[in-house]
């Protein structure tokens, strides 16, 4: 399933929270700009955009940022 592929490819981020619908949190994002965070995700999922993913909404936060919301 595509969900499993996405989870496997983003596992390197060691997310503390991962919601495949629209949210994820990772300490890997500490000190990174919003654009850098998105680039990390797009790089990990790159080839899936050709025929498996048609849309993606990203809210890339650290655990601390997520708790503050």
C-alpha cells in the first residue's frame, strides 16, 4: 500500500507523531526552516509523485512546536 511506502520512506525522520492525513512531527526538523523541512519530505517521496501521490499537504513541526499548538 502507498501508505506503507510513505511511512517507510519518512521513517528516517524518526517522527514522534505521524498522521498520514496531514500532520507529522519530527525532531529532525529542529533548526530547519519551513522550506528545508518540506524539501526533506519531498526528497524522501520524490518518485512517488510520478504516479502514486497526486496531492500532498505538509505541516512539518517539531514535537515542541506541535505541543504549543
